[in-house]
């Protein structure tokens, strides 16, 4: 038996229009008993199909015309999801029809405004006079209207449909016909064509919205939309989630979503933007974020802007957050400044070293030819070590490489190197390069390298106390003796070990050549 909308209680008292099946359809509309009964009867008696959906798109009610169109019973529909039952046809447009219907209903829930589908294809089952059933193509024009409660919330969606099948069939038959304009004029001034244009515009706008949303989500910079006085996340893109190390932000206030942020002053900035309506722009602002599960804070540097979002009356409803992570650029700039400062420091030191070499060489060699020869050799030693440091971008050099660079000219068979890999700071590498050059030059002129059978062995070890011990040992050469006066080379070696390397030096002049032992901290040097 068909069930009508009915009212409960005393007919003279205000009551709620409802249906037993629907759990109270239109229960939020307070009406007097007689008026409620009349509206219910009019709703059910209307020749146009009407139905009510919940915001979750489940059937809450419908009139008899709607049931007649679908050939369904009311109890088969109440509480069911419309898209479980929706059949937009079996052609290629079926999926498109279902998507357009869903998008229209979603717009009503999201905006609280009426939405139209001027033309949608929806086949129905038709019973012929002989009792046989067949599927017949139908076209409909649908209007979806929000039904609000006293608080203004959308509690139902009312769908009103009109069957425009005959008009669409006539339009299609007229397509390409010379008398098409006459037919269209008979259809009410091309109303259907205008409806199709409206629907095409709606599809275009929805497509543009989807493209904008894709751009929003895929933007390389981080983006978020915060609304309300608590700055609740309405949406954010992937770059924002990657920046903060969390993705479950939407629907949460900023204080709850990112608890490490409020104490850094950003909530105050957001409040100021909401109050003043003026944007705020930050450049290379340090922000501490708990980006890992450990809770440890990591400092990043951000360029960002807080842009106020206004609603229809001009008041600030939210804040649009957009920016870029510039941590790498900030750190690179700092490194560059440090490198420039270090370069200035090293150039000054190098010039001072060159000046000292020139003065000391000039004192020891009054003849211009001897001066030029020794001065050039010492500058070349300095240059060799600079070459090593340049290869590592002045981050340091290996002790073995430094030794090999300064002694290679005497032959690998005559200078034996033995020791572990030891990294030197740039200043330590420069000092040791000059020391080994002086020792090798002295051995070539007066020591083991001045005779065919002479050899030099250089051993180095690293002690548990962090001290390096480097031993220069000459064998097979002429007997050595302490110099009667200290030349520039001796003074350079002593100064470099004691001053530059903060170490000590012992020398032993034996029968087969010089033995020099240097001890200094591994991390010696000024960088």
C-alpha cells in the first residue's frame, strides 16, 4: 500500500512534517498540523518527480511521481545511497552522467546554494501494454535545492526533475535540418540550447576548478589555507606536508596540528593579519619544525607570505599561506661568506709568508742569481700545496699527498713514505708542505739525497692522545753536523712546527744524515 506523508500529534499544535520510513523527513521545519498535512499532500500529489536526499546522498523521502518514473517502491529506496541505485545508462556517457550528478549534489552541500543540471541523460524501465519491460532513453532537467534547519545547516537536498525527452528528441531530429530555426523557435526561443550552454559552462567551470586544485596540490612551493580565529587547516598541498613532515592537518587548528609553532610567534603574526587585513611577508625566517617522529626540532629557513582571505562582506575569513623552503640557499650563502672571509684571511697569510720568504732568502743570498733560484723554489713549494688544497676546495689535504707532492722530484725510490691516512687542515697542510720542501732541499744539497745511494724515510703515526709523530730519517748519506748558524730554512721549520702546528721539534745530526722528529696535534692549524 502506498504510504503518504503524515503528521503526528494534535492537529492544532505546531509539529514536524515527517515520514515513518525516513526517520523524520523535514523534521527541522516547524509547521502547524493543517499546513504540514497540506504540504505533505501537495508534495505527494505533484505530477513532477521530487525526492529528498540527506547530505550523505541517501534517500530520505520522495513523492509518488518520482516512484512512478523509476518504477520502484518507497521502502526499496528509503535509506539507500542514490549512487548504489543510479543507472545513467550503458553508453559511454554513463560514467560522466553519474559524475555530473554527484558534483551537482556536492556543490549544494558545500555552498548551501541551489544548483542546476539543465540536461542529463537517464534511461528508465518502461512497461508496455502487453506487460513486457524495456529500457527507454530519457533526458531530464534537474534542480537541486538545499533544505536548511534553524541553524542554517543543510540537512536535506530537494531534487525537482522535469522530463524534457520529447524536446530533446525533437531538437535532435531538427539537427542539420534547414528548418531547424523554426523548430527551435517552437521550443521556446531556443531554451534547450541555452540550457545546454549553461550546462557546458558548468562543466567548464568544474574542469577549471579541478585544474586549479591540481595546480594547488602540485605547486612546488608550500601552500595552505587557514580559516577562523583558531586558524584551522582547510587545505594544504603536498609541499606543505613534506615541509612539516605531517599530512593529517586538514580540519585541525594550527596549535594542535603543529604544536611546536605557537611559541615561535607565528600565531601572533596570523592574528595580526586577521585583525589588520594586511599581508605579512617574511624572508629567510628561521622556523623550528619537528619533522621526524623523534620530536627533535630541525631549523629550516622560509620565504613566505600570509595573505588575508576575505568573504563576501569584506571581512577577513582566513589566511592564505604560501612560500618556499630556502634553507639550502641560506646555508650556501653562509658558506660562501665564510669562504670569502677565509679566502681573505688566507691571502693575507700567504702574502705574509711570501714576504717572509723574500726577506729571509735575500739575507742569505746577496747574489741576485742565487736569490732568484731559491726564492722561486720556495714559491713553487707553496704553490704545490695550494694545488692540493684547491682540489679539495680548501677543505684540507692528506698528509701522504702533501709529502709526495714536495718530494716527488727526487724520485719515489729514494724517498719512502709510510703511515696511515691522515687528513690535514688547510693551514697545517701549508705549513707541512713548506717544512718538507726545506728538508728535501737541504737533503739534496748536503744530506742523503746528495749522493747516489742515499735514501730518506718518512714515517708517521697517530697516538691515542691525538698527537701526530712524523719522523724524517736520512740514511746512506754523508755525516751530518749541526749548522754553525741557522739559515732561513732552519728558522722556517722551527717556526712552522712550534707556532703554526703548536708542536715541538727534535733534531739529531748522525753519521748517515739528519733525523728530525715532529710532534703536533692532529687537528692543529687555524683551518
